[in-house]
């Protein structure tokens, strides 16, 4: 892959800055929500960290893609939800408080579950386990990376919000939009810099990401429906499960895997596609809310 260490540093900063911006919108009520209404939160966490990696494993086992592409799919499934999920939950008339709570919970849990799920499911397949051994991936290296770029900025942002509420109200919105634009710019840059490589494998990548993302949305929707949570909760859980932090996936790929091509292309295309699919599904949910017959 066409990548350099300076871009990796920029990506580290972008992910941390985004999570800091997310935390500026957090209040004590968001954490209280986690404990007052545990069922929707647990449903979302199970869908994201247990069911999505499991179903991704079966999808990879069934279609048997190239090892790098397979590992990219498993890594994306192991990542926590992306911060844009809160925005799409708002558009889709979901439970925004639940969406924020799930983003926070998933971001902290990712310190353990992202490296654990990736190592476990990646090691279960013959064609991917060899690549893991070749790279000699470290659980603690991945956990530290997730902690520094996800959990630590969340704690810092929450502290700033708690101690300096007036300052937070001034910078919260600008930081939200700036961080989103930075992440999009880096993902597009990663994609554009390796466009020739994408053209060589686009028939794999587009189909794999489209099917994988549809699977993620379906897991979130049908599991939350099975758990009989409310319609707004179901919508937020669907979006949270289908919008993954592919920026974190890219960071792990370029930090731990030295930019393994197949993995990076999957993560970069996920970063573009899930914004499109998130917008479409949120618009569909919003439309269903307008029509009282369809909303039932």
C-alpha cells in the first residue's frame, strides 16, 4: 500500500480528536442511562461484539475471499461503532441517548474485545491464521492502541465537559464537524492513493463490503427485534451495528500490519460505504416514522 508514517500519525490524531469531540457531548445522564435501561444497551453490545464477529466469520468461511480481504472483514467487525452513528440515529428517529451510550460503552469495551475478537476469529481460519503468525500480532499492542486513541480521549473529553461547560458549549459543534471532515479526508486519501490497487481487486472489494455491511445492519435489526426492544431503540442498535469505526481499523492495519493491502482496502472502502448506507437506512427509518401505517 502507498502509505507513510506521517499519515499514520495524522490518523492517530484524527481518531483521538474525533473521540474527544464525541465525549464533549457526554453528560452523567448518558452513563446513568446505561444502568437504568440495561436491556437495549446489552442488546446493542451483544449484537456488535459477539454476533457481528460470529456472522462475519461464517460469511468469510462461506465465500472464502483472499486472506488479506478476509482479515480486513474480521478486523472491521471487531471494531466498535463509529461516531457518525449518533448523527444517523438522529436522522432516523432512533433513540439518540441510547446511540451515544452504546458508542461510549463500545469504545471502552473495544480495548479488550477488538484485539480479542480479531485474534480469535482470525486464527480460526486456515487461510488467515498464517498471516497472523507471520505478522506476530500482539494483543497488548492492539489494546494499547485502542486505549490511547479511543478510551483516553473519551475520558479527557468528558472531564473537559464536566470542568469547563461554557468552553465546551463553544467548541463542541465546530470540533464535531472538523473531526468528521478530517476522518473523511484521510479515508479518501488512503483510497485515492491506492486507486490502482482498488481497480485490480474492485470486483472483490465492492461486493464484499456491500454484503458485509448489509449483514451488519441485519444482525443489529433482527437481534434487537428478537429482544423486543422499542422501535427507536431498534433503529439505533441497527445503525450502531452497521456503522463501524473503520478509521480505527485503518490505524491498526498501518500500525500493526504495515499497511497490508487487502485489509486496508476493505477498511477504507467500509469507511466510504457505511456513510452511504447509514444515510440511506436513516432516511428509510425517518420515512417509516412519517407514515403511521408503515411505522407500526
